[in-house]
């Protein structure tokens, strides 16, 4: 074979190989296996809720059993997941979120932090959860998880068997958010209706599709998650809160102030009290004074979590304006003694102020330190 023919044959082989590669690439088959290997790994941790609920009667979507389908069954209804991530599942529990207790928060937080530490291959985690207590579990994880990997919570307002279920689209958007590097170190995120919400501001405003709108920091669009804001208060690995060695958290009660309210009475007083209040009656104020003087911190939280009020320093005696206003209670010996105004939750809802107080009390009972914690978080 002449030098020239050998050269031409070599060229022809290259051209054929390049053609095969081009056809293979454009039809997707040649590198399909590699693509699958390169997809980020996302772990779906299922806890229950309406997203895994099934109707008792196919014609009545309002009567259903929350927390019925398994994690595997939920993901089977969303085949598009496999285009965005390699999915693994873990069944943490399967219950309505009203049954999730503070001890479950501790267990979940511990398990997630450990998993994310040990499994370097995981890009992020999605936690499926009922919407009733979503804001509480989310805020607890936001303050205690030790990771910067995305942890995205998701639920549904319609059961999985509804003829227009919102769960599958929510789950797909949540997985895309958890798989994306731009979701790292933003604290615990919640994805509902293609909105990305921050755990600190999240609220269930309305119990129907579209009912989670507070705390939006981004959106999930055609190209995946896009962020508009970054949470500025400390979260996840930037907080000072360690989980208790046991599953037990300090017992903090949450009470509502209302017209004519007398304040709570306890057989065994709690470790702390949060009052959801726009303002308090004289009787409530006095009752709270007694608790505060007994060393039980009292925190006032505006019901919507949107008030910013100055913290007031401890005074020597009840302020004169209070004695004027509460003249019907004049002569009550409980006015005597140092006057300890409630701590102020500032921008936290009462439920979230309760969670912060539970965690804060694992570190300190000092009023000034508690006040600093409420200012910081
Ligand atoms: N009751 C349900 C739950 O919190 C409501 C829901 O998931 O939307 O588990």
C-alpha cells in the first residue's frame, strides 16, 4: 500500500468515527449512560402529609388519609424526576404533620446532619412533609442542621389521588432546587407552587393551592431555581444551637392574648412562655409578671410575626402608667417587686418564637442573653 493510500484510509476511518459520534451525540444514545452517572444525587426523606395522602372516596378530595403512600410510591408518580437527579429514598415516618412532635424534630435534624456529613456524594436532600406543621419543622431544621448542602422541604395541599394533585409538580420543583449548587448555604428552603421560600419567613397563609406565599426568595423556572434574595440572619451551620443529648427540648408553652384574657394557669409551670399578642390585658400582664419574676422567660410575639418593637429594660417597680391603666387591680400585692417586661420576638411568628426560645433555653436562662438571641435570629 502506498503512503498516499494509507493516509487516505486513515482519514476515512476518522471521518466515519466522527460521523458515528455526531449521530450518537445528537440522538442521545451514545452518552446516555454517562449522563445518568453525572446527574446529581438527591435523597428524598418522606415524613408523611397530604403529599402522600389518599382519598377515602374518589369523588371527595376533602376526605383523605394524610401519610398513606410510601416514598417509593410518591416518586413513581413523577417520572420526570429521573431527568434531573438520581433519586434515593428514606422513609422517616408516615404521618400527618400534626403528629410530629419536638422529639421528632430532634431526631430528624440529627439524622439529616449525619447523612449529609457522611454521604459526600449527595447533592442535597428533599423532605416531604404535611403542610400544617411545615413552618415549625422547617424553622427548627433551619436553626439546627449542620450542613451547607440544600435541604428543601415540600408538601401538597391536595392528596396524591386528587384529579389535579399539586404534589407531583411540587416534588419535581423541590428536587430540581435540592440538586442545584446555587441552592447551597441558603438555610432550609421550602418549595411550593414553584416558589422558593425561606424557612424563617414561611407561613401557611391559606390551606389551599397557592397558600404558601410568605418568605419568597426565589422561583423555580424553566432552567431550574433562580434566587432573588439571600437570608441574612444566621441559619444551619452558622448558628450556636446544638441538639440536646436526649430527644427532649425545654417545655415552652404558647398562649394567646385576647380581649378579657386572664393569662394562663399551670399546675406545673413551663420553662418558658410565648404570648401571641397585639397587646395584653391588665390581668394577663400581671400574670406574666409573676412568671417572669419566678425566672420563667416570657416572650411576646405579634401574631403575624411582623411587628418590630423596642425591648424595654427591667424597671424597679411597676411603671406609673401601668398602675393608672390597671386601677381596677390596684392594691394587688403582685404589683410589688422589680418590673420585668416581656422579651420581644420582633419578626418571628409565635410558633417560631417558641422554637427559638426552646433552643435558646438549652444555652442560657439569662434575660440579657435571651434578648440578644432574639435580636440575632
Ligand atoms: N393535615 C395535613 C398534614 O399536615 C395537611 C397537609 O399535609 O397539607 O399532614
